[in-house]
C-alpha cells in the first residue's frame, strides 16, 4: 500500500476555475528507512512505467535522511503522478 497522495488541486478565482500548474503540485510521501513524513514537489519524484505491475514504480530521495526510496506504483498512483506533472520514464523490453 502506498502513502502517496496529492496535496494541492484546482481553485476558483472570481468564479472562474483555474488549473494548478504542475510546479505547484505537491505529494505527501513517507520514507521507509527513517519513517519521516513530508511533501515533495513533482520535480522530486520519478515514475517508471514498465510492462507489468512488478516493473512500475516511483522513486525519490528522502529529504530527511537521504535514502533512495523506490515504491511500487499501481494504476491509481500512476494516474495521480502523471496528472501532477511527475516525469515519467516508459520502460520497454528489448526485441
């Protein structure tokens, strides 16, 4: 199970809906090593989408302890991260 969630969303200014630009989107995350909880900007997260659930994951560096963190990403997490502007790497099998 993942601890990833979107922190910011769309807002309404003067009755007109506005869309949040990717740079302002932040995600809640947690480090399995130091157990610290924090928020990360989209630019601090990388998403790798493979051919299967086992090869689809997101990764980041813990801002507290510096650990390299890699967690599995199901369909919902992939959707949240891509909509939030996280850079995505599509993994392809060699022929």
